C-alpha cells in the first residue's frame, strides 16, 4: 500500500507498507530523484515490523526524510 509521498529537497520520499503473516506490517521507503531517463529510485526495506500500517508508514517516512536531508 502506498501512502502520500512528500518532497524533501530534490527527492520524493514515498513510504510503503506490506501486510505480513500474523497481522503485522513491514515498512519500506522509496526515494526518487531526477526525471525522465535520469530518474533514480532507491528502495529501502526495514527489518522491524509494526502492529499497524500507520505505524509502519510513519517509520518509513521518518527514515526517508532523514536519509534525504543528509544528502
């Protein structure tokens, strides 16, 4: 499931969640930069799981923002 993405400098940060067995949720984040044939998309998956989709999405968004701000 995709949540709303946000712009952080030259990056677009998009948190994502995936339901897992046992009712928990995995989180990942897509960090995109560039446009057209020069587009780069990095996807980070996190080992930690969450009790809710919202919690997983929030965690991914925070991690993505931190990564983008460090660049």
